């Protein structure tokens, strides 16, 4: 026999029968001692306990305790690249940091709607710097940060996710979700870029176990227009990949 290393008292299926045993078994005896009259005739004791206690255990097992399940899942860290003071790549008046903040907010919305715990590097237009995003990775079950690429050539295009080899599958799934929603192509190994092969070299965020999704090229007018028109769809698809990942599917 092997014991589960956890505190069982958080479960209603344990708490309710114990409470029932006290109310039916112990409390009447204490009261009877005081008033000198029998509250529950002896012949009913066994019947009451054998019916009520299993019923309480059943009810306790059926009542949903969602807070217990969220704890065991950990949380998803969802962050936006750059910060309120660092705009990232720029195309005219359009800033990478603003686009990825919108994307972060949309993904967060869909994840929370599905009941997942999410930690972000800000809400609304707030976008904390990289140091804050890296800190969120610790304790998370999955950590994803969004960026947009930029290149001197306006033709450069496509979606890629930079991640450690252990996250290759998740990286490919995330890139495909974005590419399908935006009508873009995949870069790298079916959307995955091993950071050891990345032109940017080792990234602190990826080294700490996070994944960086490049949502397209801000420098490519066509890709930028498709991003602006459909980023909600891409965010919904990304959230779906993360929800399945969290559920172990
Ligand atoms: Zn960036």
C-alpha cells in the first residue's frame, strides 16, 4: 500500500462523514448525559449510522470543489514581450509591444474562461519588463511570451516558437495554431526553433523554461494586416492548445 502525500481534510467526502459521526454518535451521548433522557433509541443507532454516513460521503464526493483542482494544475504564465518603456519592433506608428499586449489579454481571457489559473505581466495596457516575466515562469505549469518579428526585407514572413527541445511538440502546436488562424506559413522545424539555432542566441526567457511565440513579421504589411484583422481567432486557437496541454491531452 502506498499513501498519497497530501492533506485529506480538504475533501468534503472526508469532512462530511466525520461531522455526521460527531452529530449522530457523540453529540447525543453528551446531551443525554446532561438531560438524563435517551434522544435516539439504541435500536436505531446502527441503522442511522450505516445509512447517513455513506450518504454524506457520497454527497461530499459529488459536490464540486474547483479550488482543489486548480491547485493541482498550477498556473499558466502568459506574458507580452517588451514593456511600457520598450516598444520592441516598430512599423510606422505601430509598436510590437502594443500588439502583443492585446494578444496576451485575449489569450488570458480564453484561458480564464476555461477555468485555468493564469498569471500575467500586467492587465489592460500594463506590460512589465522581461525580468518580471521571467520571474513568473517559476511555479508555472507552462509559460508563454508573445513577440513579433521584424526584418530589413519586407518580404520576410511566417510564424515560429522558440523553445527548449523538451517543448518541441508544444512549440510546433502553438505555431500551427497561430499560422492556421492568420493564414501564415511556419518557419523553422514545423514552427519550432531550438534556441541553440536561433540567430538571437540564448534567451533568458527560454533558458528559464518559457516558450516565445513570434506571431508574424510586423515589418511585413500583409502579415501585419492579417494579424490585426484576426488576432482574436489566433489567440483563441493558442488558448485551446494550452488548455489541451494543461489537461495532458
Ligand atoms: Zn520582440
